[in-house]
C-alpha cells in the first residue's frame, strides 16, 4: 500500500496507464492511497499546476504477518 501526500503544487492527477482505476485529482496537502495491487500509476501536474513542478511525499506501509 502506498500512502502519498501532495506537498508541492496546487493540483495533480493520478492515473493508471493500464486503466485499472478512474483518474482522480488531488489538491495541495491531500493524502491519498494507491493500493499495491494497482501496479503502475502516474502522478502529474494538473489544472492550476500544469506546466509547474509538483512534489509528493510517499510513505510505505508494511504489514507484518
């Protein structure tokens, strides 16, 4: 599981190149989760942030079985 926070930029869009989920927009300081089962995903500037730099902070959650 990936826990991600948009820490720079006003808006970003999260997308699956394989179409495993509908794209969704996140805003500055929002936290969102991308399940590991999704596989590859992209995050890019969107809306007011297009053409600007965005940054994310990603936390890895490890479950001990």
